[in-house]
């Protein structure tokens, strides 16, 4: 047997105080009653009344057990869930270090990813990408672990300079294909600077598999330099490298797969079109063992004890 709220069992520790109090009270009542013949005639001298303190103590103990919520045995129930899979792909190329959104683009991307993970009802995976993609977390129900991994991402994490949006989507598709019976979608967070050649292939494969790709553009179209240790990133001729946020390829990814495309969704509700987008998963039925509440047993004992105590009190007042 187990208990839902075992802290209530501490009330049982009060019984060594309650029992002497009830016994002393009953003895005093009996002593007073003996002074009056009329009281004895009304039933005050019933010897069974000596049992009343013990009966009331049993009732109090039973109520303590009721409050603790006793559980005994199990029943098997079928639970149907519609959890969906979601893979988040975050651009960690050097351009994501640009600070044109009030902070680094990558820092903003990680903050948005955390909000998406926190609102998703289902399994989530994480991919970091540059010109190549790397799986940071497979699909998992442990959202806190994925958030912790996202926090560790840094520009240049993958070690393949450049940015290939198609590679990110294709890597995400491999993750969701591992659970092909479940509905899934992909969210790509990037500044949109595309240097790959596989976007069309990614759109085609995602569409064929019924996987929507939503995109979030981070950065300003006016452009910004890329901070590095000791200054800004420069090209071979010594000129500062300027990175521009681009939405054209990102929008093409979203439109081609029926997804949602957003740009710099930093305010409270700008991310809502993605967060509230329904991704109904395939129903899954599982058998779950559920503990059975047994509060009825001590409750019946408490009721019976209080009733008996009331009968034993007949004529005493």
C-alpha cells in the first residue's frame, strides 16, 4: 500500500495526546454525573461509555489515513495520445554572431528555440548546421535536456564554414523518418544566408513525406559586421565582412512545404502563428497501470466509529 499525500499520516502522532485527553474528559464527566441521580437515570451511568474515547480515537486515526489518500492495487487503462515530433534546426555559422538584433543572432535564435520547445507537446530533436548539419539531440520527450543542449551552441560549432539550409532540412528529415508513423514538422532558425545547392531537393523530399518546414529569419537586412576576438571578421583583402539577413530562400522553404515563415519574432505574440500551429500526431494507444484509491475503507471505518461514539453518548448530555 502507498499513499498519495503521506504527510497527513503525521496526524497519527497526535493520538498519544488525544487519547489521554478523551479518557480524562470521560472520567470527569462520569464523576460529575454520579452526583446527580437524575443523570444516572438518563443513562449517564452506562458502562459502555468507557469505550467512547477509544472509539473516537479510532475514528480520528481512520480520518488521518483518509486524508493521506491510501492506494492499493492497480488497474490497467488504455491511454491514447497524439504527440507529434518536431525537429529544430539552428544555424550556427559565423554570420550568426552578428549583433544586429540587440544581441547576437545566435543568442536570439536560442531564446526562440527555447520558447518553441517549451510549448511543444511531443518529442523534440535539435540540429545545428553550417555547410553541414550535426544532430545535437535525437527526438526525445526530455525538453529540458534539449534546452540545455541548445544553450551550449556557439558560432562555428559544426566546424564547416558556410550555411546550407538544404543540408539542415535533409538531416532533420532523417530524424523524423526514424519514427515514420508519427506526424512531424521541422523548424529552421537562421539568418537566411544560403550558400548550399540542396534547397529544392529538401523541399521536394519534405513535401513527399508530408513534413512541413517552418522558418524563422533572425537578423537585419541592412547588414552587420561579424565580431571576432580583437575586432571584426575581415576578408582576404582586409575589408570587414558584412552579413545580411535574407528571407527569400527561407520563405521558399516554408511555402514549398506548407509551413510558416516569420522574421525576427521577438515580441510576445509574434511567435504565436508557429506556436499555435496544429501538428496533430498519429494516435497512439498505450496501456498504463493506475493505482487504485482505497480511501473508502478507512472512511467507512471512521464513519462507523463516529456513529458508535454517538450511540455511546446517548443520554450523556
